[in-house]
C-alpha cells in the first residue's frame, strides 16, 4: 500500500463515539491522514507528546500498545523515546499493514495481528512490559470483554510497571437533540447488557468500570486526569466531527431500533434535529478525554 501523506500538520476531532474507527479497514491515505490529525489533536489537548505530561515513562524500555490500530501512537512514541522497544497488536490486518507503513523507519517497532481479547503468550510473555497502553477500546467491547482486556494488560505488565488507559465519554453539548440522542444510546446499551454502569446519567461510566477492574487485579491508581477535545463550530475539529457524527448515527441506529429504545420515525426526526443543531454557528461541544495510569503491584507474601 502506497500512502501519500501531507507533511503539513492538521487537526481532526476525536469522534463522540469511536467504535466505527477502532478497527475500521484502512485503505486510503485520507483515512490515515485523519488518524494522524486526530493524534495531533489529542496531544494538543494535554499539552503535547504521546502521553500527558503527568505520566512519565521513566526508565521504561519495553512498551506494548494493545489495539494499536494504524500505529499512530506507536509512531509518536518512537519519535519521542527512540530508545524504547515498542510492540503493537491489533486484530485488523489492514490496520497492521498501515502501522507497518507508518513505522517503517523505526526498527524498534514490532507489530502483530491478533485478537486483543485473546492474546497468546507468543505475543508477549507474562510480566514482560514496562508500560502497557490501551486507548479507545471500550466502545468496541462489552463490559466483560473490556474487563478481560484489562486483565490481559495486567498480566503482560511487569510488577512495578505502568498500565495507561485512555477513553472518551459522551460529548458535552448545549444542544438538546444531540444530548437526547446520546442519552438514548446509553439507554440502548443498558437494555443490550453492554452498559458499563448505570450510576452516571450523562456518561457511559467507562473509567469507573476500569477502576473497579484494575483495583481487583491488584493495581494501584497513580494518575487520573480528564481533558477536553473542542468540537464547537469553527474549532479545529469541527468539520471532521460533523463527518464522524454521520458515521456515529449510522453505527448506533440498528442498536437503538433493535432494543426498541425509540421508534424508527421518531429516530429519523431526531437525527434531522441533531444535524440542524450541529450545523448552526451557535453549536458548542466538547468531547471528554479520560486518562488513568495504574501501577501493577507486587503480589503480597503470605
């Protein structure tokens, strides 16, 4: 695959619900360019760099990226920390192919195609990584699958090493129709037994679930931060946010109808209202970006 990528930095928004991008087939340079732009926007949100400034990898040498996608984070890490040995795994063959292309100049980046929900030790021995990274995997997983991913991250992280988890939540907006659509999505996930928690009324509760799981897996929370990705009208990410919103609507429509959360006619009308709201120059929105860093504790002696 030949990729012709623009060298001029651009920005793209983080989608409000990213399941359609997590393991999408990546065949065009435009797809890859959007992911590179998204990487820049994420880094811009927390002040630059592949990790927030509060997360210092220290003497980490061996790093694993679970669900690496097109390898944009690995590329950023290899540029920021050229001494590191980086490994990425993803279930999508085209994503891995793209990741190889993006990281062709970085000899210390290795990539494997496998299902992150069922990684074998051939991709990594127990407790062999100083830093294990997970990003945007929750929206592609049921809660029990996500718990299994977190357990896998804990298994592969060395004692005393770090596990970083980065996820987005439902967008914050002053738009009535968009908020209603996101609330219906949350209700549909609950009806389909895919909700992480019902304790929060305007969020999916991903990080609460993450905290519950990793504490049970004998890990200690060392950093918990939230950042905001602007997607208001006229912001850096507005236009691509609109494009992603169309993908989001198509992606969640079958779930909303199948779970009988809303009738088809009502949903069509609501979608029209959402599009009108977002097209307005008064549109204002933010995508919350959560980052947690966990340390794997040594087993207690008895």
